[in-house]
C-alpha cells in the first residue's frame, strides 16, 4: 500500500494535478453575500418570567409574588413584553434543568427568566435566578441573593434591574424610590405633604404632616436625605430632611428667600437660588463648612440650577437675554453660555444622569411641554405637552423622565394633578399611581 | 393575298375582342384571397348541418357515441399532461403524446368520411393540432437533458478513448479538474447585479421586522454590529454569530446591541428567506451589517 502511495507521489503528473486542484480550490473561494440592515423596528422584547419555584407552599407563594413584581417592572419600562403565563407550554422547573428552548421559541419568547426560592433559618431567604437567551440558548445572567424575608420586594426589583441591564446594556431603575408632594384639600386651603414611595407606587408613606407648605423636594445621592423649600416659619427657606431620623434642618441663614435646591453629585454641597431685592442669584453651600459661594452676578433672574453628573458644570435658567432661556456654566460660575434659542420660555432644566441631555419645561402659546436637548444646544425634542406639565426628574439611568401633569379647572373649580413617566424616546407615557393628587416628583438614585 | 387577308381579319378580330373584353389578368392576386373565405364558409355550413342527419341514422349515432367518447378522451388529455411537468419527466409525457397523436387524427378522419367529400375540411383540422402545449415543453425538457448528457459525456469520453498515451491522459485529468472548477465558477458568474440586489433586498426586508432597536440607548446610532450567518438550502438560519464581538463585548450598550442584532437574524418568525434555491451557493454564507444610523437621520 505504502509503495503505491510513494509511487503515486513520485509521479510528476500526479503532483502537478494536485497543485492545480489546490490552487483552483483556493481561487474558487466565493465572496459572501453582504447585506446592510439600516432599518429595524421599535418593539418591546417578548420575555417569559416563569414563577420562581419552591419546595413548600410558603416558598411557592413567595415565588409567585416575586415573579409578579419582576414582570410588572419589566412591563412598565415599555422595553419588555412579558408573555402571559397561561400561554406557557412548560411548567416551572428546577433551575438545574435546562429549559426546552423550542417550547419558548414557539411563543416567540426571546428571553426567559426562571428562578427558585429557599426559606432559610432565621427568617432569611435565598433567591436565585437565571436569564436565558432563547434564540442562542445561552445563559445571559444568573445571580443568587440572600436577605431577610421582608426584603422580598426589593430583591424582586434588584432582579428586574439585573435583567434590564443585561438586555439593554444600561442600569435599571426599579430598585428606586420617588419623593413627591402629596396634595389634598380644596384649592383655597391646599395641604401639601412630603410623601415617599417605591417607583412602582408601593410602600407609600408621608414624611411630613402638611402643616407647612413644601415644594421642590430633591434626593441626596445617598438617598438618605431630601432637600426642599418649605414655608416653615413664614419665610420660604431651603431645608434638609433626614429620612431615617425624621429631622428637618434649615440650610444656612440667608437674608433673603432661598429656593430650588439640589444636591451636588458627591452630596457634599447644595446648589440653590437666593432672591434678594428683586434679584435672584445662584449660590452653593458646602454642607460640611456651611459656607456659601455665589456663582452668578447678573441683574436678571438666575434660578433652577442643577449640577452635571461629574459636578464640573451647572445648568440653570435665566432671563438675561430678555426671555427665560437655559444656560450652562462651569461649577465656579465662569464660562456662561446659552444653549436654547427656540421660541418660547424654558425652565426647570435637569441634567441627565447619563450626562448627554438636559430635560426642561417649555412654555409657548399658553401650553406647557416637557422636552430634552443636548448639552451643546442641539437636538431639542418635545416629548409631551399639556395644560400644565412641569418639574421633570430623571430616572437614575437617564432613560425615563417623571413629571406632573395638572388638568384645567373643572365645573366646580377643582383640578387634578398626577404624576406621569415617559420614555426618553417620547414613548410609553404612563401615570404613576398615587393615593391623592401629586406634584413635584423627584426620582432617587439607585440604592448602592 | 388570301392568306394576308385572313391574317389581317384575325388580327382585327383579336383587336376588337380585346378592346371589348380587355386583356386577361394573368397575375390575379385576389384569387388567393378568395380561397380562405370559401373554405371558411363551407366549413361552417357543414358543421351546422352535421347534427341533423346524425339523428336519422342509427349507425351514425353509434359512430357519434364513439366520437363523443373519443372527444372526451381528447378533452381529458390536457389535464394529466400538466401534472407530470414538475414530477416525472419522460414516461408519462411520452405516453400522453402517443395518445394524442393517434387518437385525434382518427376522429377527424372519421368525420371526413362521414361528411362525404368535403375535402376543404382537411385544411381546417390541421390548424387545431398544435393546441396541446405539452409536446413543446417536453421538447425543451429533452433538450436540456440532452445538453446535460452531452456535456457530461464530452468530459468523460475523452479520457476513456485516449487511454493509450500517458500525455493525453494527463491532459484529460487537467481538463477534468478545470472543467469541474469552471462549472462552479460559471454558476456564480450567472448571478447578475439585479439578482444580487433581489437577494439582498429579500434578506433585508425579512430581517427588518425582527431587528428590535433600542433608540433610547446611549450612542445607539453609532453602534454597528456585523453578524455572520450560515443558511440552510430552505432559507433558514442554521447558525449566526457576531463577527465583531471583541470590539463590542466590553461595553454593555454595545454588547446589548450586538445581541439584539443576533436575535434578529436568529428569530424564526422572520424566516425562511425566500431565496432562489438554485443560487444557494451565493447566499449560503451571509454577512449582515446592522447599522441604525439611518433611523436616527444620520
């Protein structure tokens, strides 16, 4: 046999033939078909969230509750479309068993969530979940959490955040809270109380009793403190409220009225406006030294300041050009430049946590708008409008804007004020359920 | 004298007759035009008259029954001839052709006999013969088959016939390799630009509804994802992977965009791609560039 092979290769003709064949096979390699896809659709991602499994009745019930919270969070974002569990072909199975992806593909499910719960000794629970990419049949993320059983709702939000982050690439915002002004009573004797709740309207409770008017609450970066303007003592002043202790503290002793406060990104300072002799300027106050620093010096009204996420710049609105417009300056007050030049008046600018956009309220021809604009003044987009839409606040991932919408007075002089959220794209506008009228929302950062 | 007189008389008579009746039309073209008119009138007349005598004679009735049976068969013939086109090539079509050739002329011959001497009918009937389209198709099919046979035979006959000398054998082998290679190349060369555009458009329009973008994501308009896919002959995606994954994997936004693009191509709801299976070699491997910049007005 070997002799034959040797003889074959000794044959010159055979070698030439082989070379020709190889060369031709290389040269005949075909170019691939190249297709440019430049257009797609914008639809919610179909996702299946299977009930988290447990070994006993209590675990099963808790699993259902956690699944429900995750599913609601994802659905509310507008980026996910949870499939009804009634359509499921597969039943809940242990995490150790690989899902039958074909059964999910039939339902056109693109991502699938499964998990399990174990109640440990001492009122602790161990929750684990896996997120599967149904098409590529790969696990996208899998995590285990151990906490006290009373924290089950937070665990559900954290899992929803992990799913959101893995699928969209940006941080979630479900494990967050919202502070707002709860309004009750007639228009003449309106009672405004500071209230706080989870972003899904759960765990609602009041922080103040409503004896004093409170406006423009803002979270501190550590979520433990809230700064706002209150008419405590008859003079409008900026206060800091500690959520844990319930203590309220006045911020500085200024001769004039202080308002529109916001924390700096590091939480060590508060930026605000102070009005004196008919003029309003922007100040910062170091919370450790309690020393104030004036940033603007202009005869016009400068107000509504907000820091950029990196703390190097400040956005504010001013009527120094004759109409109310948005300006940006360095955090030391220098290099002031105007960024809005559109028709109408601009107010309440809020810098996006992502740093690329600024949300604002716009007033034009008797109508209010909520919009966004690039920090270079380009790409202005108006997301929603109404009789009165105001006070935009960003979700911590910079994807969603919350605001309040007030309807005009009815026959009996009553008007409604409700919270709404809208996606950055202008889609998915939803009402945030509150037990009573609501205004001035402020979205908390993510809990570290 | 008499002879000259007689000649002159004859000539005069001829001149007078010609002057009265005119010269004969030797190239009378209208005669040809009249023929088909006559034929048509006669044929219609015979057809309309045929049923009347048929009722009287029992022998003719039997003949008619036979004719009806034959006619029915003739009518049915075109129906089965449609079926074999995609399925069987030779056997059924040949048999059908034989039937049509044998039976249809018989019918007409019998008709001619019964009509007693209307020979012009014979000119009408041939015009009806080319009706069945099947023979024409079979001819095409046969030509294609013959062509294939010839090309195959040409390639393989030469080495068999020239086995005697080594040089010719070597040349034949080279020719064989080149021939095999040239056949594959010729298949690809057959794809025109319009065909290529059609393939690209088919894939593009199919994937478009399944590419679920996230326009709100930071920098979404600048993320370009390259996905390579291997397709099966029925136009479905067998395998797809992100070709530039290394560039995207470190950024969660880009990774999400890459996986979104991969899901678009793997989504069975947008498959199969309706592509020409004969051009499978062209669209078997596909590279897809997912570039959303156009959607953002860039």
